[in-house]
C-alpha cells in the first residue's frame, strides 16, 4: 500500500536491509530526471553547511531507511524544496517528465510553503489537511533538518526550530509513523541538551 513503510522494531539490533522486491521496485522507478532537476539546488547553501541538493537526497534516504519505497513519494522527496527555493522555476518541466509527474507535482505542492503562509500556518496546514504521503514526507524532511541542526551554533534558531518541531511535526509524525516521531524526539533532546550546555558556560 502506498505510503506504508516496513514495520520497524526499535529494539532490533539487526539492520533492516532492502528486500529483493524493494530493490526491483526502486530499479524500475524513473528517478534520474527528478534527481537531475534537483541539481538546480546545488547553488542553494544551507545554514548548517552543504546545499539544498544534498538535503533532497538525504530526505529520500531517510524515507528509504524507514522502508518507504513508493515511487511518487521518493520522486517528490528529491525535488520537495525546488518550487520554494527557486520560485521562477518552470513547473512544466516536472509535469513533462513521465506518467507519474502530475501526482509527484501535486505532492510537492502540498509540502511547499505558500508565499502568503507563515511557517506555523504552513505546518498547521499539513497537520490538519495534508495527505498521508505529505505528512510522511514532512516528517522525513524534518528528520534530515534536525540532523543538520547539529552543525549550527545559532542558539535562537535552534530554540525556535526545536519548539516548532515539538509543536507541529511531532503530531504530524505521530499520525503516520510513531517511530519517526521517536527519532524526532531524540534529535530535539540532543539539541536542547546543547542549549543547556551553552547557558551553563
């Protein structure tokens, strides 16, 4: 069923390797044209270092780590920031790729912040009205972002981002994959521990 990851047991110590069936599904996906579009984000630097292209690929890796091998979800993940970070981008370039392009584009639009939306309004929209796949994608996106947050020392940004994650992204993840929520809680915990050490110094 689209949008479902493989069952995950946090107590397991054996890595969950990709099954043969999943490998075949991944092999048959038309991912390369989406990755090519994502390379337009190489020039977009990130606060924590690196660039937005790497973040797209990392978000896809988070999804695969959780067992999501849905073609629309993975295709959308590698271009999920494209429309937001390059507003002048010709959207027809997505729609012309292949048969699933319209569905991919629709999912990307769901997780794209609109110009009239504040960040809380954007995340609130996904929480209240987002599709299951939009919520899964946003949870994976935030996991990637929270990991990157370990490379920034901007105290106010870290505080705001962890609070925002707790308020909006915890419930988003809870609705679709509680194990993703647990990872987010662990990541938020490490960042708050960092903030506590900053104030001790």
